């Protein structure tokens, strides 16, 4: 630990800085406790205290210290900076500074400067109808949802990408540092280009304790922690202490050094004199948990221990606590910090940056303000030629890869693509023509042959769905655009991140000052029906079930049946805002059905009858064959062809669903069909067979309120798989053509007897398929290469 | 990098070792390609090659090298060792060794030694009806599902806990090392007690590439990687090279050193001369990807690059590849490794350990063989006294904490409890009376005041749900017992781990030689309805939706309504095998309803009518009031009381559901009620109001096939929350008593007109509740402290 340089801060500056910090600490403590008497103009009485004490004191002093010091540097260096608050329930520190900087009052007029404003500001904290104890969309200056721990650092890096002048100060809690997502997010520095991206300054806050335990990183030897940070590729600077004056000086010196280091790395990278992997600075800030709070309560040490985590004193339980609370609050000498009418004293107010330089008001943290729409090429240029439906094949994702390539080209400053090492595997590798993969670490000569590594690359690949999702969220929330592609089974890795982002978007819609951000687009590919060969562990279409639990205001699910429909859906999603668009489309070769014009029309409607595959001629059908998803659509079509062959008089209506929420009533989802529309497609009483991509009960969950729901028979993945062929896997889950024909025979009145021999033939076909697969290792060509025979053809 | 000592391996030993390795490599390559001609007794022809080439070559050489060397050490030191294969799709190496050690033939008689057995062994690999390309339950010697990456190291540590003589060799892929769960699992060494636990030897395999990218850890400077491993608390040993003889010698020397280090740490810890945090050894093995495979194919470098990841040659596309494949296979000189009739030559067979010392046959990796049932105390000793239902309160989890304390005491060698820093917060802290929290890192004097840290502790707390879940899975699969408690919202963090473990259990049921293991028990607490104060981000009961997608053979969901029911459910779950039991129970004070005898009876049935709360007197009711979960049960009861007050003639049947799968038809879930049983509870045509803990549509998903499903009106969490009080949160989601009364009025024929004024009063009550909460910060006492008035009382 170096000795602090005495020259960075004058004694006068230090005194002011310390007073500003104490003002913020007073506000933090006030938020936890006070509903009246905000500046202690009267002696503190029990009726001034909130009845239910909620909130967290522990991490506030360290966080607010860093913010206070950053203000000085922002002014001194005219920095464009934002603050990401990682420690759990750390909102008081951010809220306090937003209030001190005047931002809070600008956004929430009744809670700004003044005694009444301050009283309301205190009271609404962690109070019914008020704001949360961790950073939420309501928190000025924050783009980070602080509820679930582990994502601060990936969010910080996401915000820094393509923002060359931005500095993201990221407070990492030593509790959250134990989470997996945080532990790997340190490696983000291998993907940040000092020439074209901004900088992240991580501050690992060794607060020492979680709720009831010491933290791992606070209790490993000092040298081990330094090794760990060096091992992650950072130059660690330690700021440790419990004596404010000393820590102020040390932190000021250290921040200056760290910012010098950053400036030097950026200058060298931007003048072409730096080509290696930069060693960015980071700070380890070790200060006592609950610093400056009560040192001891009821004989237990509090400051510097886990007991300082939440509410250190409870005046409702013990009147001695009331006195101790008053002493604590008065220890900050609020009368020297605030005017009698509840304003920050002018000499302190002058310490904050102004306008957009305030971290509480930086538009980057309200990224919709900065968002510029994507330039989107005409999707017709990428269309697959379709002359007859169901006769040609294409890899469904490949044309979209070309579209994304040109989106990338047209928007070099505001679009990135994210994928865990699977871009080529997912047949999206045309995108590399527009940009390589970000990679700042070592390269070898042999990399030139096919790895597409590039220092300034905007294709982001790391084998961590958490990091990718965190980067993308940070990138979107700071005003840009992107798309994440993932293997379907492993998108569950980020279920909880999806949940938290959906909750952020939902709440942000109700925060008037939050500008709209680009939607989070997730392309779910390498899907269950072609994970036959990878086996059971790779077969899981259940992400959709997670998605359908979140607010209909923000969730969308699309299952485009072919390449042109995927183009149309992706184009729509790239243009949308404030949603999470989940697109399910497999990467393998599949039958193509619709021209690009038909696809655009079909996807806009989101659901529709395919006349060319139907035999009801617009009249009431005997059977509705419905489907959603590429493979289920093909099998449903093949079943329809078989039905026509065996039962020429049967009137089958063929319905394809792209926009899954069309199935829900309009009262439940904004995309829902009215009952009349639904009935016009699915009838009120005819048998419906629904061949679905995912778990079958999801469909029942969506349409249980529909008139005809009792007649809907759903097929889908029901956890039957191992090492299979595609056809074998379909058969095991009964989404195959033969089982669908059997389902029809079982359900259409009159077919049961007449169809008995057809039933037997279907069963024979199933057995033959499975026998062939198990002896040869692949599907019989007549089924694997099946084509739609046309309206009049035979199967 | 040190110079290998020449003394560890004699030249003869080295030759034999290398031959054994080459035998394993031959088998790996054979698995990828051959369906006939397994030992190349004939020139290789296209018809000997599988039609569809699937599998992964890249990581096999490094993994099989380590296994080969471990065999030598197991024999030399009589080690009890297992092997965890972390790299993706690394099954060939494990399968190869299982075959060489004779274990494969013992378990799969038709695929053992002999030409036919070898042919079938080759063919079934990654073949329909065969075995997977990553480790699965069918893989001998493996307790690690290798499909989703990131969990090898936490599984390894879980297996090592309480197995003092065990060595777990854990191959960590440099791809999976990028995942969050793996990145934090290195810290498991702070929780492993060298005195009472076994050892883990991580071998980080710097294979260099993932599917199409270099790996991060392979491309950071050597010193950085060494720092990183030192920072994680390990002593790294580097074994690097591409020349087999040299690598053999270096690896042999290094393994000896590493095992000496481990033995020394354990000896000192077990003789009381070691108290600090041990620095365990780990090995960095840097060898070329696809080592010994084709060096170049079609002008592209393959060995040592990403092109070696899967199938390096495709004879079906290019006949030159057929020749190259034959050269490659023959380069191992199979005729010198195997006898003409397909046996490993005796001098090589003699190199493997025998019996249970074989890593492919170690019972730890088939842990059910070692499992001894838990000693379970009589739950009546922990019962809450209940004289009148719904009148007294208790923290629902606290008695279970006492039960777990005594389970821990009675089973000191085979039960652990896992929780992310929330044991006390979840009111389970009585368990600390039986055991503290495992903690090998530094302690401070102030820790003595309440942190319960203990070197040999068996309460496992780290702020990583991933690590906890991984530890627990490893602990269970190696034959022990445990329970994980988590905040409800954040259990989604391990959705994907749940999925993979459920898939493991489901498949293991069909593997005859796998013995039953203890169930994975997850206590979901700090539930949505009492996360009112923590706000929207902490409100998510959707884990149940994920659970219901997995096989009914392994999934169970319980929602005990009170403390005694929770005791009964936990007791049952601790005794069960091969399941995942998800138990939802909040930690706060709640009303108590059933005596322990009534609770045991109710939970055994899983669903039942509460006569004391019903007014139908066994006759057909006008309304069924159903509920599942603690808070919804209380609100449903309160609504029932209100209905009785306002509509004394109304016949209400009160049904409580504990075992959620009772709702499904028996055809769908083994716990499902028959239709007759269901109808006898829910009627065939009467209105049913179902007040549910989770998202309401989950109930529709479970019972859409029931006769009366159209009349079931479900209330549950519908993503309406912010900072609330409990009552306010209930009201926003309409699970509150007043909304339930309104629901009844809207649904029971005849009540609509008669009940108009009641409806208005309910709406007034709702508004009054919300106004009170927003002005006072807590719920009105008359509702917060509501008690069941008894059968005849007024609400």
C-alpha cells in the first residue's frame, strides 16, 4: 500500500470533500429511518421514525465515498462517467447523490430540495408505493437492476462498448463477487478495445461481510487477492483504511493514478502505438461495513461487521436505540451541510458536476435518449426463392446471417451480435464478412485460418451466456442495438437474467423520464428437434415457459417456420423497443414455404391459414391441423398429405402460428386474437391437432379460455429423447407425421372405423423408421428428404 | 516449467504407459468412425465407416492421458480416486478407459472384450439407441452430466466432501472455464476441510480452442494464468508440450509432486499441525487440441487448432480422407495393443488398477451403492402445538430448522445443508447448534459473535447458487444426503442446473447398474408474498413452471401451508430417492392450521378437504374454495370467513393442496388423482376458486384435462408488484380475501344481485387497505393479525 501523495488534495478540498461525503451519508441514514423531521430541527422522537424499518446501511458508506470522489474528477477532467452500483441493496448511495446533485428534484418535483421535498424523499424509500432499496428503473443515473446479484461488471462493460469517451465506474460488491456471473465477467477486459470502446474502472468493495458471513475475497491473503486481480488481467490498486482523512487522500491519489493509466492506454491505442492486451487498472477498496455508523449496539460490535448489513438500530424495540440513532444522525452535523430550508449548502452544491456531467443525469444511463434507430436493409435482398411451397430447402438461419451482416455494416457504431462460440455452428457466419470477433488477447498465426478474430470486432463470443447477456443488456440500456443467439437448451442458463431484464423493462415503461430502449432480441437456435444426436441434455424448449410468465407488455415469442419468415421476424424485432423478443428457429436445412412477400404478410398477422395446404376450401373443416415451429410445421404438413392420400374427402384446415401470443385472449396479451378471430381459425367445436415446437402444455396454458380449448390436442416435446435421429426423436415425442395421422383418426368423427387399416400402416411406418435409424444411424431418405407433394399430389 | 525428473518413470514403464495411452486413443478414434472392422484386420473401406459422423475428438487425447497416468498412481499408492470429465463432449476418453479396464463389458455384456464386443462398442457411440458423446448416466465411472458446461469443479468438490480418503481428479476444459459457474467454483477450496474431506486435483486442460475460437485462458500470458490460479488459492504446476515422451515424463513427475502435496496437507491437518487455508496443488496441462490426430487436412492445419474439435476427416465426402483416416488409426498400431480376438494385450491390461480401484468402477461414482439411509428423528418432537386451527402463528421454517439440526447431529458423516448466505435470514439458524458453516479462510475475533464459522462445518454457505447446487449434486451422486434452501426469486439462477440434474435422474432410472441416490431437496423460501418490501425483482414464483416440464418420474412439488405440514413434507423428502423435491414455504410468521398428526395425514394424501373450514357438511357445495401455499391459504380462509358472514347459507367446500401434482391426471403424473377422486373434491360443475402461490396459469396447465376445468378460476401472482406491504401485494395480484369474495359473488349463481352491496364493501376494504399501507408503511393490524374465527365465528 503506497503512502498517499499529499499534493492531490489541498486541505481545504479535503474538508469540503469530506463534508460532501457526510451529506450523502446523512441522506442514506435518513432514508432508512425518517418519515418526519428530516433535518433534525427538533429532537428526534419515535413518531419521526418509519414504522417498518427496511433498507441496507452496510455498503452505502463505501459506495457514496467513491461517488463523492468521482465528482471531483469529473469536474477536474471533464469526464463523461456513469456509476454502476453492484453491491446488494445499495440504492441509498445512488439516491443520495441524485438528490444532492439536484437530479432527483428535476425528475420527482415533490421530492427535491426543501424540507418538504427531503421529508418525502426520505419517506418514500423502501416504503409502499415508493422506491426500492436496490437500484431500479426509478433510480436516476442507473442502468443496472440491482436486485439479483452478479451482473454489475458485465453491464458496465456492455455500456462501455462503442462509447469511446465513456468511463464506467463499477462498484463490485464482495458478496456479488462470489457469484459465477461476476467471477467470469472480469475477463471482459479481453473483449474491450481501448481504441473504439470506453473504459471500465472496477472498484471491488471489500466491505467484508454479506448478510451473515464474511466474504471470500475479504478473507484470502492480501497477496492472493492481488494475484487474482492480476490473473484476471488488471493492475490492482489497494485503498484500505478506516480513518476517513487518510482514506480520502489515498483514494484521491489512487483514482488520479487509475485515470492516468486509463488515459494512457487509450491514447496509445488511439495513436496506434499499442497493440497488445492492455492491463487496465482496478481498485480494491477495503473499508468497514457500515462505516461511520454505530460502532456498538447492545454490547455487540456493529461497524465493520455483518451486523451493519441492514438496519443497525431499532428505536421501536428499544428507546435507547432512539437516542443512539439521533447521535448517529447528528454526528454528520446536518446543520452544517444543509440550509435551514432543506437545501445543500452552496459551497457543497458547487462540488457536483453540472448538467449531463452529473452521474445521476448522464444520458448514457437513460440510454433511450441516445438511441438512434438502426439502418435496416430491405429484407427482400436476402430472400430465399420459393416457387412451390415445401419443395426446396435452406438452412433457416443462413439468410438471416447475411441480413445481420449488412445491419452490422450499416450501423458500425451501434449494433453488436452476441453468441457463445456458436456463430458458425448456428450458420450465421456470414456476419464475419462485416466484422470479426472482438479479441484483444494473444493471436497465433494459425488463427488467420478461420477464427475471424479482430481487435475492433463487434461479434462478441465468450463461452458464458451470462457475460454475453450482461454485455447485451448494458449495451441496450445505454442506447444501442443487438441480438443474442444461443443453443436452445442452454438459454436456460440465463433464465434469471431474462426475468430481471423483463422486470426492468416492465417497470421502466411506467417511469416517465425513461426513454425507450431497443428490445432485447434472443435468437434461440440449434433447437430441440435437431439435437437428436447430442442427446437428452441438449433437448429443452422450456425457455418459452419462463418467458410467458412475464408481463405481456414486454414479452414476445416468434416461431418462424422457414427462412423468409425468420428474416421478416428478425427485421421486425430489430426495429422494436422495450420488448424482449424471443425467436425460435433452427439452423439446419428445412423446407421453405413462403415467398418473402407472403412471409412478411404471414408474420405481420402472426397466425394464418395456409390455403395451399388446406382442403376445406374456406368452408367449415372436419379437422384443424395447427402448428408452430419449423420441424412441427413440416411434420404437420406431411401428416396433412398423408390424410389427403388416405382420406381424400376429409376437409383439413392448415393453420400456422408464428406469433405465439396470438393464441392468448386479447384481454391477456396485446397480441392476443379476439375470440371471434380465434374461432374463425380454430372453429368452436371441431377437433384441432396442434403440433408444437415446445412442451405441449404451454399451448394449453395460453388457450385454456378459448371456446374450443377442450378439442385442442397438442403434441410437443415431452422429455422423450436420447441419442436419436430427427425422425426418431419426433416419433418418441409423437410430433411425427404418422402419429399426427393417428391422432386425426382418433379424433375426427367417423374416421376411427374407416381408418383402422391406415392406423396400422402408420404404426408400421413408425416401427420401420425406428428400426432403420437404429441400424443405419440416420433417417430413411424418403422421410428425411420428404417434400410437400402439392395440393393434388400424393404423399 | 521445471525439467522432468528422469527417475519417476523407467524407460520400460514409459513405453508401456505410452502404449496404454495409444490404446485409449485408438478406441476414441474408433468410436467416432467405425461400425465394422474394429481392429483394421481388413483394409479400411467406406462401408466400415458410420454413415453419420458425430462426436468430438479435440479434448480426448489430453483427458485420456491424465486417466492413463492416474492408473499408474492408483496402483502405486493404492488411491481411491474418481475422474470428473469437464470438457465438452469428452465421453470418448472415459468410455475408452472403461472399456480398457474391463468395466464396460461387465456392465454391458455385449460390448465388452472381443471383436464383436468392440465393434458394438464403437458403433453404439453417438448412434441412435446408443450412448452420448458427453458423459451421461450410462457412462461408467462418471457422476457428472457433461452436456451443459460449467459444473465439473463444483461436482468434484461435492463428491470430495466427507470422503476423507477420496481423490477427485477433475479435468476442467478451458472452454467451460469461461463459464460463470466454473469461474467461481475454484473458490470451493475455501470450504474443503483437509482433515475430514477428501481432495480435489483440478487439471485445467489448456486445449487451446473451443468450437471455433481460442479460449481465453489459453491466450493470456503465462504469468497471468499462474497469478490467476495462485489468486484462486492454488499452487499451479504447468505441464506443457506436444512431444509425447517428454510430456509423459513431465506429467508423471508433476502428478507425483501434486499427490505428495495433497498427502502432506492432509497429514498435517489430520495430525493437528495445520490450521490455515491450505494451498492445494492444481495442474495446467497445455497440449495440442486433437493431439496425435491428423496434422493437416485439405491444406488446413488441424492438430492444435479449432478444426480438431469434432470430426477431423470425413471419408464420405472425400475418399482421400478415407486413406488419411486409415493412416491415422493405424498410427496407433492397434495390432500391438489388442490381440487378434479383440482383447487388450495382457501387459497393458496389467497396467489398470483392479476391482473398485478402477476409476470406471469406483462406487463413489455410482453413489447409490454407498448410500446409507438418513437417521431421521421423530418429527412430532418439533411440532407446533395447534389447538384451534388458524389462531396461533409461527415462523413456518423455524421448526424445520430444528429438525434439520437434529438430522445433522444424527448423521454427521452424510448430511449437509446448503444455502447462499441466508440460513439465518430464512429462520433456519437452529441448525448452527449442530454444525457451523464450513470456512477454511481467515477468521477474525469479531466472527465469534454470530457468524458460526467452523473449519469442519457442514452448513455450506457461499453467495453462489451455482456452486451450492453443484456441490449438492456431487454430494448426492456420491451417496450422501442434503438440502438446499434459497430465496424463491433467485432459485431461477440454477434453472438450467435443475434441468440437467432432472435429466440425469430420469435417464439413470433406466440404467440398471445405477443404484438409487438421495433426492435433491430444494426448499424455496423467502417467497413472493413476503417479498413485498424487497420489491418487484424479488418476486418470482416461476421456478415451479420450470419444474413441471421435467419427467414426472423425478419431479415433486410441495406447498405445505403451515409449519407442521412443512415438517412432514421435509421428513418425507429426506427419505426419498431419485427425485427432485421442490418445497415452497415462507419463512415469516404465518397462521398454523394442523396438528402434527393432521399434518402428516394431510401431506400424505397431498390434497384434502378441510372440514373445519367448510360449510358444505359433506354435501354438494355451492362453491369450492381451493388453495395451495401458505399466504394464499390464509387469504382463502379469510375469504371463506367473509363469505360465511355475508352469505350464511352458502355452502363452501375448502380444499387445500400440498402435493401439486395431485392436480394432474394420473395418466400424466404418478401422483395424479384419478378423475373420480378429483371430481369428488372439485365437483364436476360447481364454481371453483383456486388461490395459488405461483403464476395462476400453471394450475390451468395441470388440470386442463379435468371435467370441471372450465369452472376453475385461478388467482396467483401475475407480475403486479413493487414496494408493497404483504396485503397490498396480495391485493395487486387479487389473491386477497376481498377479491376472492368478489370472485365468489361473480361466479356463484344467485349471488351477483344479492351480493352487490357486499361487493361494494369489499372494494372499499381494498382501497382502505392500500391507503393505510401507503400512509403508514405497514398493513392494518386487523388484517395483518387476522385469525380464523372458527366454524361459527364472524370474520
